[in-house]
């Protein structure tokens, strides 16, 4: 992490399988760890940050690797997936 950036971690919950551009198959519904990287906006008289990246941790796939997969996303794509999940089916 460079000066002027910060990373926050949280858990997000999808109620149903969801779509991400980087994946062939939708991940299952459930809880996922996500890290959001933000950079400090320069030239302001107060601290303000802009989201620049998101990392979503996917659990190991059944019959696949024993390691979790960390997927880098555009924060807007993650927001869109969460919005689709929150919308009525």
C-alpha cells in the first residue's frame, strides 16, 4: 500500500448466486470477505477517498484447489452485483 491509500475489510452477503465478468460460473450464495482499496483525493481541505479496487475472496471450489481464490474487481462491478442481489427476483 502506498502513501495516501487505505484498505478496509468487510464481509458481504449474497442471497443467491451472482455473476462477475471474470468468472465462468456464478459463485454460490453466501458470505464473502471483501477488501476495498481507496486512494486519498489530493488538494482538498478535508480527507476524502475514492475507491480504486476491490478484492473478493472466493472459497475453494469442490473438487478443485484447497486454496481460496482472491479475485480483483472494479468496485463498480461489485456494487452492481450487490444491487442485482438486493433486487426482487
